[in-house]
């Protein structure tokens, strides 16, 4: 019975599949004189009129502000109608711990494409099992291209009837979200306006009057349906538009006297809006070839057998990396790769490792903790980089994959045949895999420890061992987070540690009460992901003092609180997903 309830709850979180009624209420709410004056003051532009793309004249009344926000919301829906970004939801069930507060008791992972068109399929969960219609599971995709009908409710206030005939808007105040000044409204559906209507608060930026944040739920509840609360954030990814990027959901109450026994926290990330934009039609015309130039160097000859073998491996490696990037699963090469590459170089130089081809690093954009290597390219997931506490722990993970390369374990030459790359995005996990045998994993661990002991991190491995202890401690509760989809994981199906067991056993004792012992970080604390072009970079967050054991939150889901900026502000758009950092918002 508990399993059945969970399936229903999780289904509602992802799909929120109740269909909205179209009946609009006839009652209206006229603003008071004080509201009119406050709205006129709030709507005064903070930027030059030339920067306003939605109108030439700034609104001066409450009605004009609301009308502009409504118009921009419908413009956003229309602009995104042909987009199919990737969407990932990671959810943790919670139980109460007397010392640590709410802690994970289980988890679930869902991954696929979000069809943002109006005519997408609405019955994607009705033709099979719940798990069988979503991404997840050990080593394969169950379903990649799906249209979560109700999920769009979490990224839009109301897809069809967001207007002043259906909703009442009440001006609250002005507030800064990062660098962006916002006009804040409380929004409630009018009586008898139908089911599944948004109720909560919206933040409207005061330049083009786009909604940048939604916080609330959908009402009214009906028999057999329940809408979860959500906090939905957008980023200024393209000029004039703020696109959905993050959704945080939470239910449950562990306060004294509460009878609520069901609780969870969930993070949803959306990215890859521009993944399927296609190449430029004039791309070939931009490649200029001077036919009079010939290669006369000594290497301008047939490759030797060994050179041919290495070139073949390089071709396979390049094919895989390109395919992952085209599917939106791997980030393009960028600054974060340079950080990872520096650690790899430290390991190579101090161990006199001289490989015929340089080792490259890339970032997988998903949350599950995994690493793998293909050819001479090491790939770490975004979620894994997020939770590693320090550079020594990062070196530990990289040394394992470097060991596979040094030992010659990466024999994925079959991917050099280009026909093996001709599969749909939804078949990526099915067609690509980089697992090693238990014998190869054991050999890589042994070699990696040798590399680490000769590296600059030799005296800092206690933190890496503590990370492994924390991983082992929470492994049984976090099976979805620790399920690897392309490579080998850190734990087995039971949650028992399988990698660097000797390093874990030599580590200090894990003590949650020691405030200076941070074995692992919460999710979202290291890597910032651009939702439009999939670029990643390290988050430069100010350290926050830990005052209790509950502040540590290893591997846990926490709320989003990005610092918002505008594209035209001269500051790169910030999509800081650091959950544990306090808000910089302030009210005026």
C-alpha cells in the first residue's frame, strides 16, 4: 500500500496531469488607489527606455504592469513551443533523524526530454508501468523522448488561461533577485475558474516585465489528485526572454506534533534548449581550403601499424565525445575542463606518466555520481563534481580513470565505425557503455593508489577516504543517485562500496558531530550549467559557516536560489544552483 501511494505521489510530482478546466470566472478585483500609486512607483524603469524591448513606454498603472506580464508570459510559451530541452528530476524521500533532522530514506531519478509544444502526447504514463516510461534504471534508458503533460505547469503559471479574467493579481512590493529588480505579485484564481489553477507569488522583472520566478502550487485539489508545492526559477538565457531552468519541490512536515509522515525534496533541472537547433546552413562555405598548400613534413607518409592503431582509437574516442555532446549529455569543452585537466597533469607529472596522446577531461551534465573514460578522455558527471569536498577527492576519482588509461583497459575501438553512432538520442545509453570487469576495476584501484601516493595529494587523502565513508554510509538510501548509466559506479546494487575500499578503511572515523569534518557536499554546490548552450563552469560561492551537524547535508537535495542577472547587464548570466547559500535578495 505504501508503494502504491508513493507511485501515485511521484507520478503527480512529475506529471501533475490533471487537465485544467477552461471555465473562467466573471468576478473582477479592482485595484485600490494605494495599489495604483504603489504600482506606478514600482514600475518606473531602472534601465534606459532604449533597452526595453516589450514596449516603448513604461507602464504606469497596476493594470498595465499585469497586462505586460501576461503578454510576456504568452510570448515565452510561443517562443519555446518548438523546443525540446532535457529535463532531469532527482527526488529524495525523507525521514526524521533526531540529530541530523530530515535525512534521505530513499531516492528516485527521472530523465528525459520536455516537449514544450501545445500538441504533445498527454497519455505517456498511461500505457505501461510508471518506471518503464521514464529514464532511469541500471545502465539503460527506459524512455527518452516523452512529453510530461502536467510538468509544464511547473514551468509556466498557466499555459492556457493566464490572464486577468481568470486570476486576481495583488501588488506586494519590489524586491531584488540578485541584480534584477522585480515587482512582486500574489496571484489567486478567481472563484469557479476551474481546476489546476496557479496560486502563489510571481516575481516580474522591471525592464521587459517577464516573470522570473514562480512560487506556490495549483488549486483546487480534487479526489485522486494532489498538487505539490514548487519554487520555479528562470534565467535570461536569450535576449528578451527568461526561460525555465530550475524547479524545487518539497512536501512534508517534521515539526513537533505534526502527523505528516510522507515527506520528500526534489530538484528539477532543465537544459539543452538549443541542443537541437542544428548547424548553420553556411557552415561549409566558411571553410576555406588553399589547394596550393601541401604537407611536406617528414610525417607526411603512411602511418606505421602502431600509429594507425592509435589513430583508430582516437577516432573512436572523438566519435563518442561528439555524440554525447550532440545529445546534450556532455558539456562542450570549456573552463571547467581546464580545472580537471590541471589535476590530471599534477598526477601525470609527479608519476612520470608519458602517454602517446594527451589525456582530456569532459563533464557529463547529469546528476548521478559516475565517472568513466573512453580512449584518453576522462568524463565526470556534474553531480559527482558537485559533491566532492576538495581537490584531493577530485584527484582520487581522476586517478582511477587515469589508471584505466595507463593500464590499457579502454578498448572501445568499435566506436570508430561511424555507423555505430547513427542512433537516436533516446538510444544513447543503450548504444554506449564503458564498463570494466571487476578484475580491471580492482587493478585500476591498485594503480590509482600508487599514483596518488606519488602525487601532491599524498598527504591529503584522509578527506578522500572520508568521502568514501560517507558514500558507503548513505549508499543504501541513495541507490538512484549512485546508479551509473555509462560507466562503473562506486557501489553495488546493495549500496556497498566497491571502489577504493582500502582507502576508505584507512580513513578517519566518520563523525557527524564534528563541524569541521565535511565529508561530502550537497548537490548543486560546485557546477553552474548554462541552460541554453550547455556550457559549465565552477561556482565561486562565498564559504558559509557550519553551525550544526544539520548544516552539512551530504549528497542531499536543497532549494535553488540562483543570483539572477540580465544578459545586457555586462555580467554573464548567473545560474548559481548553490542550494546552501543564503539569498542576496532584499526588499525596497
